[in-house]
C-alpha cells in the first residue's frame, strides 16, 4: 500500500512539472493521456477556453476491446483520437503524457496518433 501511494505521489509531481510547461492553445491544443490499469483515455483540450475538443477511450463502442489495458488497445485509441481531431479541424497538438513514462501503452498511443495524421 505504501509503495503504491509513493508511486502515485511521484507521478503527480512529474505531472505538475510537465503542466507548467504545456499549454493547449486554440491553434495547438493539448493531447492529454490518462492510463488506468484496465483502460486508456485521450482528450484534446483547449486550455484557454477550458473545453474538450475531442475524446477517445477504450470504453468507446467502436473501440471496445475486452483487453482494454494493452498496447494494441492503446494504438486503437490513438488512431481514433487522430481521426476525431481531423474531423474537428485539428492537425497539430501538444502531447501531455500526464507524468507517465513515455513507454508501453503511452508510447503506442502517441505513435498511432502520429501515424494517423496528428502532428506533435
């Protein structure tokens, strides 16, 4: 229990350091990633307006995957968020990994989004 709490505290500190430098503007919004034990979530956020422009997750009907917590599912979320971003007229974003290490599922989501046409 104590180890898990320490890991969470460290991630939140990393997240705060990253967010000091990242701001999602209307011309280049922020692509924020959240990773739980079972699922992946991605949102494209305009921080100045305070609104979400596009969102995707492993819980979406089209992307529903019984193994929502693996790299393949994260890649599906990356492709979906890129497709929804293009529909909203967004091509360039700032990637916010939210304190997670750029490895595994987070990396798979980012690479799939780049391959599908998002630029960051």
